[in-house]
């Protein structure tokens, strides 16, 4: 906040004399607006990316006609949705019907306030950062149930209830796993968690405590997938099921809002996972953190911080993995979904919290038992060797099989 | 407990196997042919729009009888006694005047059964498939022409005669427009 | 969107008689003949309407459910009835061929083959080995294409969208072969009484071998890895819709539906036609490898491996085609098809089961009566039995595993 105040005074020297409430309002509004503008342009790109990626995975082309290579497709879809009539079915509770998408979007966009895009590039560095993210993201669950109820359609209500049950069940392992980096760092602030991973690729939490943290990351990722209703957990919005979910009765702009919320939640989850496990805005090699100064002739482009680019890349690759999973896997049935949450993810999460907590508390060095040196790296080296061995065998087997097949088919 | 671990591992592993396949497919070339800008040639035996060469029709009605959906209507009258003799391209004399020969392509089921019984091979299916219209009556193709130019010499005799010209060429793909809708 | 009828809305009064002067007429479509007054208070009548993405055609399924669990299921067919058997009385035998194509439009070669063989049997026509081999090649290619659609759409119903497109890409290549040979992609009118309509074009054997090579080495293994052995897919299907062998036999299931429950009955082995006795292939049965024998997974498994068996048969047939002497394919086609007076019932193994034609001829050029025994019709008859006690999401898995095509059920 101080940095924003200084910047504001720099821009408008007269602002130093303004009443405090105006200054505070401006300081709050400017980053929020910047954040919201950038983040709401996100879904435009994600939807296009999803359509193109799914198309290439399925050996087809995806949108090609609207704009070069279909780049304007999402814009065209948005315009179409905006112009569509927003139908209010008979008997809906109008106020709740309208508020529901708003709540879902609030739950989706608010976590961006605490995500650090750089060492000082964070709208608000709350010292309860992680807790805030979890709390505010739960608002979208309320919006979801509201949508199901207000639709006056028993199948929407069914779908909303199932969806709410799914989200609530997967919150628990997700939050348990969130505790693991928090325990290692000792602070809930996302900025502190990122700074604790400074020093290059090997100090990212994903690569510490070797087999435990990657498992924690996977558990968090899977739980997050279920929270955002993405495949393979997209039973609530499955197109080929009997009910089409909580947003059946929504059309036009409201549907666009639900869509936008879903993609934004995906990005939020990826961003939070990147911050917690992949080092946030830190570059894999510390030297790359700041690019600069580059002199071209007499022009000198001064040092440019690249933190935002790294976080963006990491979040994007996780978003890509989510899309990849969606187009690979079939859907889980509701009871199987619950089984995974309660009987697979939760036990693993509890065990992880216990084990990591135990090692963090060891007094050997300041950061706990040097797991990495004595256990982590040796295990990782063994695994790499094993994978290499497996790959060599697989290649040999493949070659032999290809020969067999070629021999079977007469030329 | 062991079963549980095996289940979890198998679940995780099969997911990775599947992901590997879709990752590979991300880089294979797509098989889409973008239709209006790219039109690929159809094989020559393609059964699309029907065409009838009026100058070769002898009015026998075999195609009408063969059609399972009755999409061909034929009305043939005896030619006047004093009309000059005319022949089809394969040498068969034309004894009837075909007043009406309509094919309703909106009824046609594209089975190709009408082309086989034709003695002069004047009716055949062409690879022409882009004839969609917004008015269904335009799918009624009237092939009877008022100003048809028939062969007035027996082509078989003409070919056998010394110094005869080359036999007439085989039927080509017809023009895109129907013969008067 | 599928419509829903609650117990109150679908009351008897809504439909009513269509024509007051017609005694004993059926009730109008849209009502339910279940006694609504006798419903328990928490039971609902749910309609999976004729328009539904997962019912494989225009099929209306009425479910009486208690929450998620189905208590009774009733399919309503007839939305695609086109009076096939009446048409047959008014056209001559070659004219009936295009009509038979249109019954099971996904596997048209099988239908025309069945009818051609029926009339040939009655008339005493025997075709040359060359024509028989061509017929086998076309039938097996069609079997691969039909099972590709069946397995592809089934995985799409379960939620995995990608295998559908991969399988359809290969099906397109098969349809290209068909188009090259006879000019049509879906409804071929290829098998005639006494022969086939077109001889194979030059290069057909090589093109088919290329297709099969790619199918055997790439598409089929990928299908197994991507979806068939995928844990989520397996868990969704392996305990659902279990049809014991005795039940399958008592409901007269045939084809993959029967073989999925265990009995190895295949007409190509039990009552061979068109030279099938000279080919070396195995009958694929369900193995119950992931659950009880006769589950939806087993039926799907039978269809998957049958594609590979068809490929085996095709390799043998193509080898023979290269060495065989080519005869005129129209040699035995009679100028006028006029079977002697009599009746015959002949059955073939269509991709969906046992397709039977009961033909009554009175010596004229038009058949007197053609009655078709449709395998999907009998498969649908077991639906109400298996659907009891399932969850709604599994009903869709069950319908897909029976692999119905409404064109054949309704004719």
C-alpha cells in the first residue's frame, strides 16, 4: 500500500493534500481495477486455448474461421452471449437468480488480491494470505447453491447439491496440503512463502522433501481439479448426463458469467499452486530474475523484473495440464468421486502433514532435519536411474514389437 | 491395505499412460480438410446428382420401373409418322418422343439402380454434390428439352463406313446448372 | 434439453384421445401408462426424452426413480418407424436393397448382405468365391467401422471425448475405401442378389492393407491404453449392468451383447455363410477381468477386440483376393429377380448381433412379405430388467453398452 501511495503522489503531487478517505479509496481501487481488468481478459484466452488444444489432441483443427486461425472466436462467442436473451424461467427467485453468478465470480476473482506477481507487485500482502484464499474461494460454493435453488428446477437443485458436496469434500484434503508449505515456512503470507523458495530451482518446495512434496503437489492439484468442477470430476456439468447441472436455466450473459468464473477459478488454483510449490515469481535460475540493462545503441532498457512472467508461465503450464487431463480422462461417478476424496486424498494428506510436520520440528538445523541431503536427493537419484532403466527397456520392447508387426503384415 | 495401494497406484499410472497418448496426438497433424476453401476431388464412381442426356433417351421407362422411390416421371408419345428417324449415340433408334422426363432429386435415394437398366447409358450419377437450394421445388430437374438436336444418321453405320469420323466422345460431367428448373 | 415430467404434470388428462371416433386407439405420446395415483410420495417419473445426446437415436426412456436409484424403466420406441416391411411389399427385390441399408444405417453392408444371401438361398443362386471374398472384406471393414462408432460414442457418453475422434478418424478412412469402390459413404446398396454392384478398383487391396497396418499398430493399442484399461473407465463400468448368461439367453440377446456374458456363439462359426468357414479367427467373449462377467465393460470389451479379429480376417481375405482369379461380379445377377414360391428365414452376424430376414415369396417380382429380426430390438428388451436398481448415471452406461441403433429397432 505504501508503494502505491508513493506512486500516486509521484503522479499527482496534489494528492498529498487530499482527504485520507479519498486517498485510501484510490489506493485500493487502482490495483484492484488493474488486477480485475487483466484477469477478466484471461478467460478470453483460456477458452480459445482450450478449444485449440483439445482440437489438436483430437487430430482436428479447432476454430479457424473467425479471424486468422480463429483467434477472434471467443470474442465472437462473448458478443453472441451478451446479445442473447437472458431467460428467466417461470417461478424463479429473481433476486437470487441474479446474485448467484455474481457471488460465484466474487469467489473466483477475489483471491487474485493476494497473489504475488513480484517481490513488491502484490495488490495486498495480507499476513493471512493462504487463509484468505481458502475462505474467499468458498464464497463461490454459496453462489452455486444459490443458483441451483433459484432455478426452480429440481434437477438444477440436484446438480447444485452434488456439486456443493463435491467441493466441500475436496476442500479438506486441499486445505490439509496447504498446511505443508505453511509449516515449512512458518507464515501464512504468500509473499513469505515465495521468498522461502529463493535460491534457484532446487529450493522450490516441489523438489524439497523428495517423495513427499511431489505427492503433496499432486494431491493438491487433484483436489483443486475437483473444486473447480473440471474433468474428471465434472459430473455437475456433464453434457451427456440426465441433468445439466446447476447452470441449466441460465442463458445469455449469466451463462457467460458462470463460464468466466470457471476459467478464472482454474487460473486461480494454478496460480496458488505455483506460489506454494513452484516458487511463484522466482526464476529457476536466480540470474534470470532481472533482465537488464540492455543497451541498443544509445537506448538503455533498464533492468526489467521478470517475476510476473515466471508466475504467469507456471500458472499457464498448470492450466495446460488441467486441459490435458480433461481431454484424456472419462468422468468419475459421484460416489467414486467421494471415495477418492475421503478414502484416498484425505488419508494421504493427513499422513503428509504428520510426516512433514515431524521433520520440520527436528532441531538439527534452523529449517529442521536436512531431509533433502540425506533422504531426498538419494531417493530422487534412484528414481531417475530406475526411470531411465525402464525407458531403455520400453524402447527395446517397442522396437521388437514393431518388427513383429511389420513381419505379420505381408508387404 | 495392499489392495488400496495397488488401486491408487493403478489409477495414477493409467492416467499417466493416457496423458502420454494425448500429448503425442498434440503434435500429429490434424486430419481436417477445411471444406469451402479446400475441395478435394471425389472418386469417379461417386453417386451424387443424377444426370440424363436427353439426346440419347429412347423413352423405354426402365429407369422409372427400377427406381424404388418413384422419383422419375416419364411421359413419352409416339413420334409423328413423317418425322425423320433419329438415333441415340450408341446406335439405338429413338422411336418415342419424350415429352416429360423429370427427376425429383429431393426424393432420390442415390441408390444408383436406375443407371443399370438403361439401354443407351444416358442416365448416370455424377460427382456433383453442391446443389443445395433453399427452395425445394428447385430440386425437380426437368431434362426434356424443346430444342434438342438429335443424331439423324445411324452412328453405327457411320463408324463402319470408310473414312468415318471418330465415334462421339463419352458423356462428360454435365454443367453445374440444372437443365431448366 | 431433456424434458421432465413430474407425477402431476404427466397426468392422464394431458394426452387424451386423438380422434374421438376411433375406439381403442393408443393414448397420445407424452403420457405415461404407469399408474400415477399409486406412486409413492418420493418417487418421481423422469423422462429421458427422445432428444437426448446419450440415447443413440430417438429413444424415449421413462424411469421411475427414488432419488438417484431407478425402480423401474420403460423404453418407448417407434419414433423412427418408417414402414420398412410395408415398403418391401411394393418394390421389387433389387429395390428392397436400398431400404435394407437404411435400417441399421451405421452398419449398412451387413444389412444388404443378409438380404442378398436370403434371396439367393431361396432362389438357389451360388456366387463365385471371388464375390464371396469381396463380400467378406466389405462386411468385416463395416464391422470395424461400426464397432468404432459404438466404442467411440460409448466412451463419449462416459465422458472421455478424445477416443471418439481418434476412432472416427479411422472410420473415415474405411468410408473413403467404400466411396472409392461403390460411390457412397454410408448407404451403399452394394451387395446385390447374385453379386455385388461394383468390382473392386485397382489398388484397393494395397489401400486396405495400409489402413489396417495403421489400425493394428497405432489406433488399436492407443485405444486400449487411453481408455479401455483406464482405471476411471473400468471402475465406472465393471460392476454395472451385469447380465448373467442365462438371462442373456432367455432374452435372446445375440452378438456382442451375448458374448459379453460368456457364451461363445457367433454365426460366423456356428452357421457360416459366404465362405466364413474357411477363415481362421477366434470368437471374442467377455472375460470378466475387472468385475463380474457380463458387465457393461465386458460387452464393450468384446466390441473392442472384435475389431482386431476383423482385422485378422481381413488380412486373410486380402491375401486371397490377390491370388484369386477375378470373375465378373454381375455374372450371377439375374435379369429379373423372381425367387420361386416359398419362404425362408436366413440369419447373418451383423455387428450388432444376429440379423434375420424372414422372406415369403409368391413367385412375383415383389416380395410377398419381408420380416426382419433386428438384434437391437431384442437387446432393448433386456433393458428394463437390467436397469432396476441402478443409478441414473449408470442408465446411460447401460444403453450405450447395448449398442442400439434406433433405425434398426424401429425399421
